[in-house]
């Protein structure tokens, strides 16, 4: 019976370590995959940013060059790479639709906005993605705001559009909302007249029912007034990086669990060492005292 229990315990320990080894392999392969894709995405957007802004001398010039480059790039690709009418979304578009996927172009305002926001990150410009309201409907149009010379400025890559205030600075969404009539004449032909900034937000706090509204109320209760200007979409422009950070949490737990298993196995091996087996430094005296026979103790 004792032999059976010992074999069962040995079998369980062996399979625990095999499972931990498989989990380590799976997480490392997954993290490596995410790192490679994130690295590729970074280099693609960095190349676009460098080429588009190589002639720019001022911060404003760099931002407007990237606005124009985004509008040109996404529109040109949309003509050839837009989804077919009966085509289903591929797995990458369902689960890994990071910023690089939007480079394919779908001619939707969201594609333009995400590409431009990602490019703004490459030139270290604070950026946020805004969602517009038309009548009572949210999400009718997506735009970008970036900081230019210390001010927030609206950039609408769908129309290659920015707005200039009377003193020459680039206007923000708040300025457009406060006095749209003063800026309406700057829109290009074909502009949808519903997009007049009479309502906009940077985060849809109802996106995930119960959870996000509760988070919103908690942040407001803590006195964080800036929560209304927080753009959650910007934090997820690179899904590869976001998934990698999320995966690190359970992987660290697995690493701690593996370390504990290793330490326990090491202690068991040391406890089961027999006579004549070499021990770690410092363990010899204690081991000899433990193994000392009663007859030897009486002679001493």
C-alpha cells in the first residue's frame, strides 16, 4: 500500500512539472509572436513617419504632413484592399486588429483615425481619438486630436482636414463645438454637414455594460475630472503590446508556482539523501548528528 501511494505521488509530481513546462512553452511562444508583430508594426509606422515628415521644420508642419500622408495612404489602399461585399472578417481582424491592420484601408473614418493616431505616437505627440454625435446617435464620425505647440488640435484624416482659428493656431474640438458657424466655411466639398462637433466624447464608457459604467462612476467619485478627456482607444492602438502586457500577469503567476515547485522538490531530495551522498556546504554537520547511532552517543 505504501509503495502504491509513493508511486501515485511520484506520478502526480511528474505530471505537474510536465504541465508547467507546457504552460511555459505556450506563454513564451505567444509572447514571442506578439513581440515580433509589435516590433514589425512599430517599424512600419516609424518608416511612414520619417518619410512623411523629413521636410518638416516645426511641430505644426510635422503634424499636418502626417495628416496628409494618412489621408493619401489609407484612401489609396482602400481602392484595392477594401473588404469584398460578401467577405467574412478574417481571424486577425476579429482578434488582432491592431493599428497595422487599419493600413489595409476600409475607407471608414475609424481606419483613418487609428492610423493617424498611431503615427502621432511615433513622433511623440500626445493624441486622443474622438467620437462624434450626430443628432442622438454616437459614433457617426471619428476624428483625432493631437497636441500642437501646447494646444489640442482637431485632425480629420478622412477629409485631410484641419481647422485654423482667427489667430492662426489649429482649433480644438472644444473650440469647434463652441462656435461651429465660424469654422464651417473651412470644410472641403463632399464634407458631411452632420459632422459639426455639437457633441463628442473620447471614451465610450458604456462599451462594456456594468463594468465600464462602474469604473466611470468610481473615477468621477475620486475627483478625477480628466476622465472625460481620457481616450481609452489610444491605449489599445497596438493590440499586440496590450495582449502581451495582459499575458504577463498569468505568466508571472506560473513562474512563481514553478519556482515553489522547484524549491519543494529540492528540499525533498535533500531530506531523502542517504549516507555517503555529498551534501551542500554547511549541511554535513547537521546530517552527521542526525545519523549518529545510539551506541556511538553512549560511548561518547
